C-alpha cells in the first residue's frame, strides 16, 4: 500500500452509523461533531446510490461544535441541539451519535440520552468515534448498540412470531444495490413460507427493530451482520445462520432454500414448488443467450473491486456461468485489525488482494491484463483510459441510479447477465464504429 492513501472509498465509523440510521424510517440521528464530519458524510452519501433515504444530508441535526466546545466541553450545546431537533423533526427514535471530538473531550452521551428520556423523548446514543474503524464497523456497531438499548425506552414484546426471520449483513448505501438486494431476499424468504424482517426501506423501520426480538431466526449475509445477530442471540436466544454472501443464481438459491427449510415455520412444499418453477424459468432464460454467448465470444479476463461479500458472489457467478476468468479480486473492506476483518473467500480468481487505496488498485488493474473491470465509479474511469469495458458494482457510485436493481438471488442473475453482456456488446459496437470512421477518413483522404 502507498504511504499516502489515495481516494479512500469508505468513510469512518460515524459515516457508517449515519448510513444505517438514515434508512430506518422513524429514526432521527443527532450528530455531536464539527460541521465537516456531517458534510463529508453527505459527500459519501451522494456517492453511494445517488438516492437519499430518510433524514439525510443537510437535514441531519448536528451540533457543529467549534473550538469553544472542544476546550470547555460541548454538553450544553448537545442538550440544546437535542431539544431543537425534537421540535422540528418528528421521530419515533432519536439516536445521539458522537465523534472523535466528543470522545476526546469526554462528553457524556449516555447522560444526555437519559436527560432526553426523562422528558419523554425516546433517545439512545452511540459514540461513533471515527478513529475506531470504518463505515462497515459503523453499521455493525450502531445496530448492535441500538438493539441493546431499545428496552430502555420501551418494554418490548418478546413473544415469538412464527416464521419471522431477521435479515442482517446487507449494508445500506455501502452496498450500492442494497434496496434491490433486500427486496429479492425478502421475495425468496417469503416464498419459503417465512416472513422477512429487513429493517431498511420499510414504512415502519423502528417497528422492525422492536419486532426483531420476536424472530425465531436471523440470517446474516456478511461478516458485518454478526455483531447485531450475536446481540439478539445473547439477549433473546435467537439463533442465527451466517452465509459468506447473498445467493446468486439458481444453484446458490437452491442451497439457500435448503437452509430456509430447516427454520421452524418454513413451508417446505411451498418452497419446493417455488424453486422448481424458478429453475425452469432460469434455464429458459440462460439457454436463450447461449447462441450470442458463443457467436460473440463473450468470455473475458476480469478484475473485481468491492466488498468481500459482493466480489465473492459476483466473481464466482461470472466464472461459472458466463465464462469469465477472474485475474484479480480486490477486497476493499478488509481494513483495520485482523480480528475485525471478514474471512477471505476461497476458490475465487488467480489473485485475492486487500486494498482500499485507489492508487494501488489502479496499478493492479493496469498490470492484470483485464478486459473487463467490475468495481466502483473510480474503476470505471480507469477502464475508459484503458479502452476496456466496465460495470459499477460497488461504492462510490456516481454513474448509475440504482433503486430496485440487484445482483443477488435469482432475479439478480438475470440483471447481472444482461448488464455484463450488454456492456461487452456495446463496447464491440463502439469499436466497430470507430474502425469504420477511420476507414472512411482514409478513403476520403485518398
């Protein structure tokens, strides 16, 4: 890695906590930090999915502390901001987030949250100190903390709801396809006769948090969902199953349904009928592209850059289903202490490299012999410079508006195949047009 990190693609723990809370409807984050922290989050937010969620960007209440509060403490300024936020923004849950500055001066966030609860304001807190980790840690830790503190503001009904399953490990905005991913996973879970509790993008996000304690099981789709799942297990006895990644394609979907069938409340006959019907449709669609696949010689040398979970499933699908050869898999979320890193995927590509340094990633791509790059908008720029194809699969994303698209599940396999093959065909068409223009210019000059 370079001595200077070029264009880091993930924010700090505070940014990850904000991304998470913004997508839980009814939640209002209150940030105790300088103005730059929230402004930088706004930039990261815009580069995530080009679509805001709930209370986000300039709407986020913040103390915007200055030198005075850093020297003498900012408790009074935070107290004022909490009261002002409650006056202008109606919420079911207020979460006070700290920062590096708040931690260094020792402002007592827990005391401020208790003061708010004493005046009947449903408030919790989380330190969110940026020097503790990156945005992925923010997702894991703020969810764990909120689930731990919820009983302090409301007595929760812990009676189990048959078939209710919590979905964790899909990170809002950090995963640029998170909306579509959640919808596809919900579709598959409900096809097995279960009910998915997805937390994000629903009309009652705070209610989903409260109902999470009633679930009979939790499904975790990345390393980052383990901490909140463990909280639910230790406090409420809810078991959880960890998957390396979201399923992608019919084979992985069938394995996923086998796991779902073991969960109490699952309807095995319904699940069997569903997967059989989906498999027929899946085989029909992929048979229909076999001719174009061979005639157009679509096999490519590819490089992927993104979160471990995304790179793992997309890379393996491209190799097994679309004839790609993965020259390098660049994992951008394996930073920090070793015990906090997601496990390395097995059986993926020629090289697995850990880096979130855009300068180093560019060097890897240029030396890989890649013909197709799947990564962030920054890797798209490199692809254009090299004259090769590209597709955005990770943050930052400034090129694609993503609302309901997914590269997960069964439908995600269709979307990925369409986008991947279309990019190759479009690139080929552009090259042919360029050659025709060159020949025409030579003909005119002669």
